[in-house]
């Protein structure tokens, strides 16, 4: 980990990212999602048959037990959190750290795979950037990191049960978080310094996670 004041704890119960100062976040988190501020990001392991309507209660119990400070955002995953992959990239003074959990048991193809019951997220991506990213840049980073994920899954040859090329799994989730330090970044596309660092870190961590899952299950 190379971002000062940001700490990552990886274990069999969860991945927990803590920050000494609140981070600005944009996320699809099941609890605390959207645009906001967070002193912690929790990616909690749950059984694959977990019922989503209990997400608030389960995450709140874990946060209380671990004395995790508010405000926080919470994700759920059926993937093994102790096998989370971490990658770091620095481009022109901007550092990005990606922490991902990967499982491919429910691959999906956006626009082709039909509506299905909600399951705990299988590819969860947490990306922390040491930069002063604007809200628009944070949303742009969601796009950039998602594009990197789709490329990794496609290059690995992952396919849905119907045989379509997969773009991810049916319930992937993402958190983008910025420290607010350094120069102001208004753009997070893949050809910007911010987007390049983010995509490189995400791509490296996701590749490691997808490769590991494929070795273990295929």
C-alpha cells in the first residue's frame, strides 16, 4: 500500500479499507452507495445464498463488532475475501490502489443475459486514488475501471451459460474513493493521468483475481 493515511486489512471475513481522513466516494455499494464521504469501505463475505434484504443489518453488525468508524460504505460478496488482490500504479504523481475480490460463478453479458435474482456481488472493485478528483471525474473513473474489468474478463475467455462472451458477473459492484490531496483532476477517462493510473491498477488486480479463479475452477 503506497497511499499515506489509507490502510487495507484483508481477511476471511472481509476486506476493510480505512482512511485517517474521510475519502470522497462514488459507488454502487449496497449500503452507503452513491456520492458521499467515507472513513471506511467494507467488502464483507457472505454465503452465496445470502438474502439481500438483510444487507444493512449484517453490515452494521460487522462494523460495530470491528469498531469501524462512520461514515462507511458497505459491499457484500460471495467471493473469498482472503483471496483479494491488490495492485498499485503511480502516473505523474497520481497513485491509484485497486483492491478486488473475484468470483466468476455467475457470469453475465450486459444486454444479453436476462434479468435474474439478486446474488451477493462476485467481482467487487475498490479503487482509491491519491488525488483531488471532482465528482464528474469520480463518475468517469467508474466508467474507466469498468471498461478495464470488461477487457480482463473478455481476454480470459469467460462466457455465460448461454455461451455469450461475459462482460462481468450479474451483480458486480464498485467503489471509487479519492483522498482530495494533490492537483485537481476534472477528468478520469482512460487517457488522462488519473484514468491511466486507475485503469492500470484495476487491470492488474483484476487480472490476478480472474487468473486465480480460472486456475482453481476451470
